[in-house]
C-alpha cells in the first residue's frame, strides 16, 4: 500500500482478518447489482462513499465522547486512504 509521500507501507494481515474478509466476500457475493470493483459496497450494490464511511465511524464512536471531531475525521481520512479493492485483497 502507498502511504503519505508515496512511501510503501505494510499492513499486517492476521488469520482472523483473512477469515473476516472471506466471510465478508461471501456475504458481498449475495448482494445484487454490484457495480465496479470496490471492496466495500452498500446493500444496493453501489460502492460506499466517504460520507457513508464517516457516518458509520461517527455512529460507532459516538459513545466515546473523549474523541474530538478532528480525531474522528483523521481516522476516517486514514481509513479512506487505505481502502483496498476486492482484487487487491484476493491477490496471491
């Protein structure tokens, strides 16, 4: 993966993470009308977009009042920059 300044970054992939991706891909395969090659799609098959990710993260983090909006935005931006396509996940 390329990080800030086009530096190559490694992402540790555990067996649990691989299992979670395999389960997700199995569920994703049941979604009708998937468009494009995005790994993460909405229930209607369209790639999820940055605002949707922001809203999901904000909802999940809403119980953590110590995190500021700036901290949440930093997390979302980092998440968006590191999202992989289905093909990248399935590469040997």
